[in-house]
């Protein structure tokens, strides 16, 4: 995002001007983070637009360190990292726009201040860009990353760009350019009221390029699981073309629950090729990557031997991720 957006003010003229700039930036965000490339559309079926054919138009989709992956809990390295820090997550956005972009449901927030994440495995601050969802043809699968080969019913991606790179368009030039917070969903019988407005809105954006503004909106904290201490983290890619390998993934371990009915409403949306019944890319080879699991319990005391060890472990994790970023291709 441009510096002008950081200096957002509430006068109507500035609001209109900045809103226009936000919309322009958002177009970039959509294109970069969910891959709506005009020249060659992509899909999720086994036809010539499906995942097996993405690399014909987007070479990096055949890369070595792609996402999603299957995370085997027996193989993860258990570490204790500093806590994740969430800034602005309790602030209600000025406006929230919900769009069917033909590939997913995309939520964009107009805001008076930054929403940022830092800490954990991250080096520096990451600023919010957008969030969107992935789901399957029924409740038995839908998440992109899987845990012990288990696919959850749906997965939310909160996309952030490294603040020092200025915007998404520039951040994707760097191996540590983007952060995605991933939240898994499992199906239940009771409606999750936090999602009521979004689910009700889906009926109004049935076809691609349709958008509506939410009346009540939500805070980003509303989407986070209650436990943000336990998560998996690894280096990977965008899960849609152009599949750039610039993403630090943080997958929260504990899922959120939505009702079967709420999940079903997402499958009623349409893409350019019919109903958008599923939009999850199959898992990709791990190719020797290390997945870390944060066990929590980080102690921030230099005099505590255990804390010193965990700090050292966290530093080693950050160092190994940095080395990976330097030498991965
Ligand atoms: Zn995604």
C-alpha cells in the first residue's frame, strides 16, 4: 500500500481520494495474491485450466517449494518461538467489501490504521492486504494444507506483505515478501454467528465480479482461533498462479467450526466455468523442507535457563529460515 494510505484521514475529500487509491491497490492485491491473471485463467478441474496445467502458463507453479503441503506431525520440529504480535486486529474496519472474483470469496478492508503481524518466526512487521477462502465439494475436504493427510472442510487465508517492502506488488519480489495466516474450519451442526453476515452476503455475489459492502463488518480478531500460540510454520508459495515462492505460512493448529449449512453456501457461488464447488489446490511435494511446530510456553527472561534455550532455539529457527530463503530457488 502507498504511504498516503498509511496517513489516512477522515475528511470526505481525502476519504474519497484515498478510497480510490485503496481500490487501485486492491486490484493489484487481487492479482498478486490470488492470481487473477487476465491472459490465462485457471481452474481446479482436470481440464486444461486445472492445477496440472498451471505451469504451462506460470512456470513457478512447477517450482520445488510450492504450497500447499501435507504436514505430518511426526516429522515437524517442535520449537518455542516468541509470541505472535497482532496490531489493530481489534479495530473495526471503516468498510468491508466482499467480492466473488471467480476463484474465491475475497474480503477487502478499508481502514484508518494498519493491521499488522510480527513476532513468532517473522523478522519485521507484515501489513494486511486481504483475506479469502478455499473449500471443497463437500465437508470431507476443502483445506489446502493438510495435517497428517487430513483435509479440513475449509481454510481461510489472511494475506500480509512485509511492511518494509511498501506494497504487495513490490513484496512479491522477495523470498520473505508475504505472510499468510491460515485458519482451518471443521463442520458442525450449529451456525457460527461470527460468519452470519458473510454467509448471508454470498447470495448477493453469486456471479464473478459481483461485490457488496458489509453493514456490520468484523474485526480480524473475530477470525482468529482462540489459541494462536500453537501453529505450524514453513516456507512455501502462493497456492494460485503465479505460484510465487515468497510466502511464510503460519497454519494455526486448532480449527474453527462452521455449520454444514454455512459451508454449503460457499459452494453455491459460480466461477466463469460453472459452480465454484471447490477451489483447493492439491498438495505439493515437501522437497526436504522443514516444518516447525510452535509448542508455546515461550519465556521472555534472560535469566531463565529454559528461556535462554528456547530463545536460542527460536533464533536458530529464524536463522535456518533465513538461510533457506537465501539459497532456495
Ligand atoms: Zn488462498
